[in-house]
């Protein structure tokens, strides 16, 4: 399946006005995903230049340096728009259609869009609402023609009439008509996408966004709620309910995520995607996929009655033996051998998949996402569990002793990511214990925690669920973002 993304930028549409108008195409999009307020960053002027620059670069004004509608002094060569970055760095095909000069032309310090693969610029014949309506119509015609047939991976289409109308006529009837007209044009762009001969084999993400609002009389640049409240509508693979707080920088970040492109670190994006497919899922075994934790605890208690669970859960046999040695004084090697033999026997006889585990592995297979098993158990125990789960479900497996250090060190997760040839930061680790979570996060992975015996608290890039039951694409795409 080919992933493609369309961003439609509609300039200067007030959220409160939008909400009271019938805009069926936007409403349908929001029903498939969400429509949510976006507050313009406190240090960013509520003006088109800075806001659009933030939206399409994924970095704040402090980095891209566009502070007004004169772009002179910008740093877009370091922090380019997504259409330029994807075309130049990845050889992806990108497309931009717009009628506002600084977006497209070497004037006023522009262009914002520096080097997309394909572009359409149609300037309105005059700076009037009527001319802007005509311009938007022509931009829509041209963009629809491209979107219907071209192999464009990422596109940006700009509609400017609502903003121009508010500036000339205030936020009254003419403005409302312009907003409704923009929705009709959105409908034409979406129809063009659906008409593509290859549409059935494509995953489309559509993002519709405004840059700022307007005061009642028309005009913006201040910090009233009407000016600073922008919005974003989004629909596409993995996109469900709106995340709690979205920023303009997140739009650019989501464009990359929608194409499966994990950002390079030196891009220093300020935005975070709100739905991103993990490039691989790295799964802990004990307590996450199979209930071996109770067997392990029982084994430890049979070996040394009164041992403390917090010191042995998620730990390797040798670490546990060392801990028990400190308690009992028994030889660590003998303790380890006893633990290993008892545990292996118990796993072979009693281990069963935890609720939702097999369904999750099936889902990963169906989505074509590689899975790895990352365990602190020994190879014999891992192999015994693989016999229960099915060895074909994992592209690679890591057992205790196969990396220089085991969990809570990052080594096992780093080894699994290396084995799959993916960036650990683009991987989702599934873990049940604080020790395992520490290891996965030290490796830079996103984490989905399903705590078993010890609790795990939510944190940045860490999602906590009760168990693996009911995990679908949306849960996978949003976990640990
Ligand atoms: Zn604007």
C-alpha cells in the first residue's frame, strides 16, 4: 500500500464561525478522524507568514525565523518546508499549489516552499475578495487535476479567499460564504483523490488546517481568542480521536509520519506526530506475551522462600541468582542452575499466552510490521515459549546472554532493532515491568506498557494500558508518541 498525504491550508478561518456553518466536507473528514482547536504559540504573531511557516516546517518561529509576512531573514534553508525536504532528501514526489506570493515566489523574502517537485502558482488579478475567489477556484482546478493522476506523495494546497474577505468585509455574511466556498473546494480535492485509478491501493492522510482567526471587524495579529485560535482537521490511517493538545508544528511532523518517514535527529523538529506507524514492534516475553511471571515468582520462592518480588521480576536468572546469593549465601552458580531447571520445566508445562497477545501478533503480521521478541530469559526458556507462540511470528529474537548486558540496560532492545535494520526511536516496545520499560527507553524506543506485577506510570513517549486486549491500528499508531 502506498501512503500519500494532502495538506489543505485555508487561510484565516475562525473556529467559532466554522462551527456554526454547514461545511459537509470538513464535517465528513472530522467524522473519520477529528477536528480540534490549535492555539497559535504564544511567541508567534497571529499572522499568515509565521503560522504557515510553522505548519509546513514542523519547527517554531524561533528556528525558521519567519516573523511577519516579509520573510526576509528567515532560516528556511536550514528548516525547509516538508515538500522541499521530502523531495530533496528522500526523492519523494511533492506538489504545492498556492496563490499567495510569499509562499511561492522570490518576493517579500519568499518563497516558503523552496523546491517542491511540482508546483502551481496563480496570482489573483487584484487584491480583492472577488479576485481571490477566482484565484482559489483556479488553484482548486489545477490541484484537482494533479491529485487525480500524479504520483505525488505529499501535497499542499492553499486557499486564501476567506482571509482576504475578512480583511475587506469583516467576519459577516460574505466571510461565511467564503468559508463555505472553501469547504466546497475541499470537497473537489477529496473527490479528485477518490477518483484516482490506484486509490484502492493507497493510504491517504488528509490534514486541513488554518493559520489564525480574525477579529469581528476583520484583521489579526493580536492575541484575542478569535485571532489565536486556529484548528486542524485530520483523517487517515491510525488517526482517531484528537489528542489533548495540538500545535501547528505537529502538522509538519504528521506529514512525515503519515509517509512512514521517521525524522532525522538533526532536523530538530519541534512538532510531534499524533499518529505514526511503528517501524517495528519489539515485544518483551515474560509477563507481556505469556504469563511466565507467576511461574518465575513461584520458581524463585521454591528456590529461596521469602525472596522479594521487586528484585526478581523482569530480571535475568543470573541477576536473580546474585540477589538470592546475597540473601542466602548459597553459591550463585548453583542457584542459577536450580532456577533455570525449575523455571524451564514450569514454562514447558504451564505457560499460556496472555489475553490479547496472539491477536496483537496476528495484527502485526496483517499490517506487515516486523515483530521481535526481546527477553531477559535464557535461550532455552525463550525457545520453549516460541513453541507456544509460534516461532514464525518473530523476525528476530534476543535472549539473555546474547548481548553484553541484559535489561535494564538498553542492549537487548538495541540488538533487536539492529537485527531488524530499523531505528530504535521508530520502534514501539511492549513491556510489562519497570525494568523492561527502563531498558526500552534507554534504547530510545516508544513504549507501550501493560503492567503485570509492578505498576508503571504514563510518561512522555510511554503509554500505559491494562492489557493487550483490543489493541488495533489506532492504539499502535498512537502508543508512545
Ligand atoms: Zn493568514
